[in-house]
C-alpha cells in the first residue's frame, strides 16, 4: 500500500484539496485499495475546523466531496507511517523539516516538484484564487501519480 500525506499551513485549503483530488484519481483508476491518502497542517491554528468553503466549492464542481474532513496537525510519528509527505510551498517545507528533521528516507517533497514546472502552490486563503490552486494541485497530483505508476 502506498501512503501519501499532503501538508499545508492550516489543513483547510490546499492539503485537503490535494488529498481529495488524489483520492478521486485513484478511485477513477480502480486502484483506491492500493492507497492510503490523508492531509495535515504544520500549524495548530485550524485544528478541528472543516475544509474551507472555497475548497469545498471548487471540488464540488468536479463531484468531489470533503465531508467528514477536519484539520489535523502533522505529527512526528507520521514520518514512519507515510511513504510520501508532500508540502504545497517552500514555507510548508521549512516547517515540515523543522517538525520532521531527519528525512533519512527522502520522503519530504513539494507537490509541484514532481511536475515539469516546479514551483510553490499559492495559498488561496490569501489569494482567494481557488481556480489556480486547483489547477496547480491537479498538475502536481497527476505528475505524482505518473511517477508512482511508473515505479509499480
């Protein structure tokens, strides 16, 4: 089983968007049973809160639900639990490295580093642009899925 944890600052916008986009991808490919996919925050600011309405609204356009998801924080024990721990921007990566300082198995990555055009995914909490965030996350999840399928 391949275990993926998506990480952003608050776990209410980008990382749950990536979590549910990837879950939708593996479901549509008929390989959902081969994956465990979740998301978490580097901060404690939103712990227990539901997914941001902008993320819910954008994903609903594609028939993707985030029902039941509440923000949780990244834990040290997550390092051993997951194969991939994937941040959305360089600030997330700095915090992930602070929280998980020994990346001996090279599990920490930025999502768009798997794409042909590596870059940060802007936080729609600040930009209000959930469309661009969705496009970037879809690009990154597609690239990550292609990498995983090639290695299988």
